[in-house]
C-alpha cells in the first residue's frame, strides 16, 4: 500500500510519514525519554514564544533577538544531543561538550537578556567576566553553525577573523588598522550588534514566524493536499507523477526555507513513486532537486528570503513579490517542460489507472481522495488570508503571519470538530497535530538562528576594513567594462557562497559580497539582488557540494555525479534565466511590453530544453536542433522586441511541425539525421 493511503475518516489523511530530520522522534520508555521531553518542551516553548512576540511585541526587537537566538541555539544543542552515540568514548566526550554548550548558551543568554538595559546604556564599560561570557558565546554560535552547515562557512569566518585581527600586517590594499580580541568581542556581542544585529533581528522575527507557519501547515497535512491534487494530475497528463513532484516541491519549498530540507521532505515520497512509474533513478532525483530549488524563488514567501530582501533594499514587500513573480513562473514552466520532454524521450507511460502502476488498487497511488481537500479547507483559507494581508492590505510580515496562523489553528480545530460530527476525539487529534507542527517550526528555526548569528559576526568583521569595496573594484576591473563578463563572475561567486547554505543565509551572503559590484556597474539594486539570489539557490544543484542532489541521490539510490549532471541539464534554462531578466528588464519592472516579453522568453527557455534533449514529441534532426538552440539564445540575449518575436515564432513553428510529424511517424521509428 502507498505511504499516502489513509482510511477515509482519518484526520486530514494523517500527515504523510516521510523521513526527515525536522521531526522529533516518538517518545518511548527508555533512558532517552527525559531528553526527548526536554527537547519537545523547549521546541514547543520556542514557537509559542515567537507567536506571542509577533502578537504583542513585549520588548524591543534587539532584546527579543537576544532571547530568541539563545533559545533557538539551545534547542539545536538538545537536538544534537539526541543524535550522539553515548556508547563510544568519542560519543561520551561529544555529549559532555554539547551539554556544556547547552548550559552555557542558556546561562549567557539569560545574563544578557536580564541585563539588557545595563549593557545598552554603559557602552564600552564592561566587566572582565562579561568579556569572557561573550567570547564563549561567540565560540558556541560558530560551533553550532559548523555542526549544522559544515566546515566551509566556518572557514570563511576564521579567515575574516584573521583579516580583522591582523589588518596592520596584511599586504597592499588588504591592509587596515585592525582590531584586538577585546574589540572583536565588543562589536559582536556586548554592544548588542553582530550576533544581535540587523540580519539576526530580521531572522528571529520575519523569517522565524513564517517557518513556524510552515511547520503548522506541515503538521496539519499540507503535503497530503498537494499530493491529492497531484492524484488528479496523474490521470490527465503523461508524466503526471513527475509533474506532481514539481508542483509539490515548488509549493512546499516556498515556505520551507531550504532547498535541501525540501528535497528530503517531498523527495522521500515523490522519488520512489517516480521510480515506480518507470522514471530512471537519476532522473527522478534530478527532478526533485531542481523543483525543490525552484520553490525557494516562488512568491509569496520565497523561502522566507522575500522579507529579508525587502528589508535590505528598503522596498515594500508587495514590490518584491511583483518583481519576483514572473521569473518564478518562468522557473516553474522551464522545469515542467524539461520534465515533460524527458518523460517523452524516455517513453514514460504514466498511466496510474493501470494495474501495474496502481499500488493501492484504487487508481491513484498519490492518494487523491476528494475528501482530503474538504478536510484541508482551513489550510487553503489561511494561505488566502496571508496573501490578502501581505499583498492587498499590505501589512508587514509579522501581523500578516500572526493573522494567518490564528485563522489556521482556530479553523483547524473548529473544522475538524465539525467534520467528525462534534466528536471530542477530533480535538485531541488536532491538538496533537498542532504540537507536531510547532515542533517542526522550532526545529526548522534552530539551525537558521545559529547561521544568522554567524553571518552577523561575518558582517561586522568585513566592515572592519574595506573588503567588500575592494572586491567590488576587483570584479569591475576584471570585467573590462562588459556587463556579461561581470555577471558571469557574479554567477560563479554566488554559486560558491550559496553552497550548503539555507535560503536566507545564502541570499544575505551574496547580497553582501557580490551584489554591490553589479550595482556599481549601474544596474538597479533589485536586478543585482535577484540575479545573485537565483544563483545562490542554484548552488543546490552545482557540484562539488550540490546538497540538494546529494540528498536526492541517496533517496533514489543512484550516483551523485549522475544526479548532478541530470539536474543541471534539466535546469539549464533556469541557469540562463537570471541573465534574461537583467537583459529584458521589464520582466521584473512591468510595462506595456511585459506580456509579450514573458511569452517570448518562455518559448525561448522551452527551446533551450528542446535543443538540450534533442527532443520535443520525437527526436529532432540536427539542423532543426541547431536552429532551435540559436533562436532560443537570440531571444534570451538580444534585447530587441522584433527579434525576440521572430525567434519565438521559429521555436513555435518547430514545435508545431514536430507534433504533426510525431502523429505521422510510426512508434519506435526515428527520424533520419536524429540521435
């Protein structure tokens, strides 16, 4: 029986049981029970506090960041303790060190929180023990970041600590006055900047509350609704299962905050199902990886980066949504067309109505029970409320999110109680799902709080000298005055900075390091930031790290490099997309020609897929393949409306002729000159 199959009367179809690191383990009668209980209480307490703060603003945002940051990092230490093997000597040492870090985080956070006003008012007048506490807290945060996201990012921090400390000894243009350890601790903790600076403040408010909302959606069975919708698509489209994976990953990825976590979430269900339908393992892993990355750029939440972008650029949130909308749609359409072409090329006959493909015998392995939509009505209503307050009423993210959460939780209790015939047992089930959703929200936030604290440190270290300014000059000098060359350098560096990072952290890094060079060249900030943001997200598909592909290939039981190759091939149109909205700027800032540009660019991106796979409905002859590829590149890179329309018409004509020929060519027979 399919994992998604549920008895018709069950609660919201019971959230799909997928393997994921965010879900806390089930309580058992064992020696670990006490640790489980403490972790669960800390997790639920954190999300409850984040909701209460968003509702009431009980103290200023910096003091809130002190408490939320410490709470989240303490939770991460508890989560880490639950994974330690205490039977080995190394495990026992690891457990002891992590326990000390947990106690230290709680104690140091409590001290700073309770003495907040005093620290704020006595600038640069600190006791020796306060320097010690603050220094240890910095080490704890950096170590938590290393455990969550690996050594490369921490290596960057270490390099910039050296840059700040040894400034006077550095050669040439790198030299600056430098700072000592005491000053490093002051600017990063005791002055309530650095780990409590602008970026962490945004993370512990706007980003955090939306990850809580995403956790509640997951706890209430949002994935079931997405896959139920996919059940209907399966019956109507060839490769319906693969297209369902694309849609599910895009929708869940928008609120998830990490392409890697999204791949693990939806991929553990969609990848095995795609393999059952006859899709090659590496292709299934590539589809999931590419689609999960696309979810991070999809409005209205964009993996929570939309709020950070609005804050950094000092733009209304609704403007960021409108700028991001058309590129996100092109991202989705490009992946969807690539998936369809691959399915046709691999001759996938995705017919869920057949006995062979219907594991449940009900004609729908995706669990497309119409009752799922009825039971999930509060989820849809809450999303509509969120979009209304963000886009129409134009409230800020916190009040918008708190209204959506209120509608979601209250609506879920009342609606499930009504559907159950006013059975009190439904209230207990909904309460359990609510707690589970709060846990997921907290566990999603914990490692992100750690990395945002480290980014706060990094920002202050960079500002000690003039590194970003010098990097900007170097990029401009190497570009030789060519925008395309500058964008190419920016692409490579954005992919490097984005490797292994969650969405928000990846965006902040590239916005700090790479964005200024593009702005200095003369582009508006929104184009520069959207360009580097896209490539930071696409780092999830790019070797040698490619964490999205790494997770997907493990689920699919296939090779890493093969998965990366298939994913990059599938997403090649998307790698060209950021260049496109810089060249055709009315894709972001709309005008009268925007509809025409959108259609021509869409056809050009489809043309790239046709040329890459040498297939539409059937193989292409070599001259036709070259014609389609050249026409697509001309549309994408020549900013002339007449030329774009002409190129799009060429692609559309080839599409139509290929369709007609596919109807006339016997099955299994290739065209002359095709491969």
